[in-house]
C-alpha cells in the first residue's frame, strides 16, 4: 500500500524528540535539567482561570462559530488598535486552535502547488513543514550572527523568483530572540511591494521583549503593508496559556474568509471555554505579565553572561522571546571519552547522556553550529544546568 508521499516528506520535530527523551529519563528517576521548553514556566494568571471557570458554570461549553466568538474577535480588534495602532474589523479576524493552526490555515489559503515561501535561517522548526503540507516550497535565506540573525536585504532580494508568494517574518524570533527595528521592517515592506508579495508576520512573542527595542507590528508600517500582511499572534506565550490553544490571525477579509472556510472543514471552532478565558486575558489588567517579563530578563542576563564566560562557547544577547542560540562550533572535533562531537546533534546527545542536560540541536532550526537553550525554567535549573555544560566542555579532549 502506498501512503501519502507528502506526509512521508515531513520531518519529525527535533525539539519534541529531545524533550521526549529528557522526560523519559526524568520519569526513570534521573536528574535531568531541560533547556528545551517552548512555553513559560508560570501558571496562567488567576483572573484568566476564573473567567474559564465562570464560562463553564454559565454553560459556554457548546460549539461556537467556526472562526471564533464575536466577544473575542472584538477584544482582538481592540488589542490591535491599542497596542499596535492597526485598525481591523471583526471580519478580518480568525481565532484558531493555537497560532500553529493559524499558520497552517494561512499557508493553505494562499499557496498553490510550487509557490515559494522565503524563510530566514535559523527558523522555527514547523515553518518549512507547514509550507510543504500546503504544497508550497520553502526557500531559505541564511542569516549571520554578526547581523544578529536578521535578513540581509540584498540576500533576501536575491532569493525572490517568479514563484515567490510570501516572505516570512518572525519578530521577536524563535529561536534567536531577534527583534527587528521599524527601519528594518520598512526595508522588507518596500521589497514586498516592489515584487507584489505577501508578508506573513509571526508576532507570537510580541510581549516578551527585554532590550531597548519596541515591537513593531508589520501591518502598522503603511497602508500597502497592511493590505499585504497576514499577522499571526495568540495568547500562549504572553499570558502563559500554551495548553489553552488559542491563536489568532488578522488579514484582508478575502484571506480570512478562506482561512475560516478551511478551518470549518478541519477542526471547526477552537475550544469554547479557552476562548472566553482569552477575552479576560486580552481585556484584563494583571501584574502577572510584568513579573513574568522581569523574571525572564533576569534569567536571560544570567544565561548570556555565564555562556560567554565558558571557554569555546558564546552567544549573542537576545532582545525577545525566551531562547538563547549558543555557538558550539569551537568544540567540533573534540571528544568526550571516545565519542566525537561532529555537529549540534552529537553535542546534544552526548551532553544529555553524560551530564543529563537537554538542549535542542541547531540543525532542527537549520543552523548546525548552534544549540538552543530556553530560559523558561527556574534560575536554579539555569545555574545548575550551565554549570554542568561548563564541566562537560572543559572535560572535552
């Protein structure tokens, strides 16, 4: 029997694979420190929890419109206007089961077989696979640590062909924490206008910025940028609601209508209770987010400082999200006992086996000279884990 050739081409997530192995070791009583987390380690704020409980008690446990409840769409419209200076109508909003479904819907609604999507390296692991599932072709543009892992506008333009449909922008970025400036985004917007391309702007880490830069929503740059941008966002990262699975997208009515039609035939509506909780998240005033952001900044500062003190390791200072890309290229060719470190995967595997520390191989993000560490874990774990990494690297021969 011949199964789906498309499905067979989809690569498994290295992030999930390493995390699963670390969890298995923990379940066996092994003292493993995991730096793979892609979610805040804080509980959902109490006002949001209470809104969900209230929704259950009021009987809001039935099907909702496939593209989401009006109350949440209105809260999202207000959010875009107040936070980003962008005016949408509720007909330009879709609510989905996480930002990942928004991305899948967006690619399915815009791509025809062979259409190309430009993606910067390093990239979040699911971008290329989601493009492939929609019959698109991922086209990668290398970025450099010297340029803070941002698009070089000349390299970006070289990647454009007559098949290019979308330029993908992710700011703040997973896995690098890079935040694009307004001027840098304008340069990309002008290129998209010149070549008549769509922009897919993934802004899920919008609230998690620690440096001097401010988040700029791509659609706010100009009328032209507004018309050609699909903005992806959600409540998962900002409000510590990863398991609630609520993401949302904003775009032209034409694109949102297509996305909504696709969703109506795949998953239908996102969880009703989580939608009402998300209304409370977007409308509520909570000090929990400020505390979370400050704690992430403290952890980032410690992690960056410590890594750059370790011989043969280095990293840049991420301005957003909660990840650090650690440069491990100087340990390639070295050995731990008889095991040689050849790439990011062997580094991660040997580190996990020997020191019981889980990091994510950079090859999963398209950049093999790095590994990703998340600081969405306690300061105690960060200190202990980095001490183990330091011991591991110092003992390499």
